[in-house]
């Protein structure tokens, strides 16, 4: 399953990117084969997305490290 790192728009103070605790599950889950992951720590934010699926937000905060990530324009609804 390919993973695409998202663009970090607001990093956390934790430069190492290591999650402080156990991250929650993905914010979005689709029925495809592409995972969109946090650009800072690699936690999955949108799992198993297909090219025809979209998210309803422009940005999302990572549950693993707290960094704000921006979804690509083509993924936004």
C-alpha cells in the first residue's frame, strides 16, 4: 500500500517526530490503497483512500505528534 506524506503547515516542538504516546486511528478511512500520513511523524491520517475519494477538510492535526498537516488540493472535496 503506497503512503503519501502530507505537507506539515504547523510542526510541533518535538522535532524528532516521535509520537508522545499511542496514536489514535486514522481520521478518515476509505476503500482504496493509498495512505496519507503525517509529514512529521508518519502516523496515518487518511487510510486506504482511492483516487475518487475526498476529505471534507483542508487540514488535520496528527493524533500521533500534534502537527498540523495539509491535504493536497486534489484530495479535498
